[in-house]
């Protein structure tokens, strides 16, 4: 264990949200780790984007685009910033983020707390290297939530390497209703219309981030809607409102559950989306990834790339390199020469 991992574990003694803020400030001050280059077998392509490795940082860690540079240098192959909304908003009342140590999990009901599009955009315009995505959302009190997504897409166009449309947070009332087919057709139709009027419209991938709490047939319906409207791929999945058996004292808190208990559910839904898409969409698997074996399971279930976040709170930044080494060894042991060869190979 290195000093950065020790520091990360030390932060777990503090309130979860305060610890997160201190981590961001430390990264901005230059205290983050610097990883060596990843094993070449992990390099891959995601919806036309060339990734140096397939392990990415999920949205939620760097909400305001403050630390994507340090996180890329720490070894992530790509970083997704946000969720950002057009106007700044404080989010839900505190406390709103809870560690479930015994379960290696987190419950949050943050509610899209962020500094808004202008602050976000000002940071993305600064010089950078590496693949950085923008996860966009709607303000809680927006009269036209779909209009908020269009605003975010237009404002950040040309700044982000890809966009994620987040309609799956459980902490903004009514947001997940946008996953129904009629609402999804309206949302994706308006976004496609806006996108088609922008420069290089066909060369900037757009992903839809979905919840794992879906009824039978819904993953397939969502996949078909994405294909119909020219969406590049789907991120499976956001946090869950379900509650599997948990041991930690905070298990009864309201909000979205992430971390280890989400792995099985999110991987199952990922496989269902893969089966429905039949190679027509690029998929990103997220939810409960803390080992190379879990990243490998996501890939074999259909993910072209994998994201993580919650496990960092328990393991520290050294986790990224450990997952990469484990995953590279597993790919070679099974005779694969690339990540792409293993996608969907159950």
C-alpha cells in the first residue's frame, strides 16, 4: 500500500462528503499519484474514442470538472465529469452521503449538487490531454427538463470528448420517468435535433446512463430507442433504490446504493442490454467494480469499457493499477489479445 492509498483510507475517518471535498482539493494541489502506462492489452476503442486503457472514472467523483487531469494521471483511461446542470444548485439537505463499511458500499442522496454549466465549462476549456466526458442533467425545479439537457449539450459542445445523458439518478424526483419509451423518444429526439445542428455532430459520442431498477423488457426497449435516435451507447448502470441484505448501520438511509452490493444487479442488466443491442451500441459497465475479476465480468457481459467510483473510497487510488494488472492477466490466461476480443464472450 502506498502513501496515497493510506491517505485515502485516512479520509474515511471523516464525514463522507467532507472527505470527498478534501480529496478534490488535494488533487487540485498536486498531491495525486502518477501511474505508469497501462498494459497495452488494455488499450481499446469506445464508440470511436481511442482509450489507453479500458478502466474509467465514473461520474460523481469530479462533479465540477476540477480534478480530471490528476485522475487521468493516476491511471484512469478516461474520466467522466459531472453530473452538471445548467444552473448551480446546492442539492439535497445534509447529511446526504453515507458509507456502509461492512458492505463496501455507499448510499447517497446528493441531488445533483454542482456549480453549474458556466463554472464547469470554464475548467474544461483549459489545456488537457486524455479522454474526458461530460455527464449532463436537469435542474430539480426546471420547467422543461428536456430543455436542460439540450442546453447542457450545446454549451459544452466542442469541450468534452463524449456526453452522457443522466436520466437515472434516484435523487431528483421524477427524473427516472424519462426512461419510459414515450418520454425517452421525446428526450432523445430533441437531443438528436440539437446535435445535428452542431459541428462534427457525428464524431462526438453520446451515451445514455440508465438505472438498474428496470422491469422485464425495459432494457431492450431502451436499447432500441437509443439505436433509433443515433445514441452511441449506454452506461449500465447508475445506483439502485433496491436494498439487498445489508449489514451496515446506515442501510436504512434513503438514496441510491452503490458499491459491492450493486455488482450482481448491474451486471445482469448490462447483459440484458447487450443481448438486445446485438453489437449496435457501445456499452460501459459500472456498478460494484473493485477487482480485475469484476471488471472482466463486466466486459464478458458486454461492456467495451468499465467505470468505477465507490471502491476508491475504501481502497484508494492504487486500486486502479491493481485492477488493470489483474484484468490484463485474466485476458491473457483466456487467450484474448485485446479487450475488444473479450466483449460479450460469456
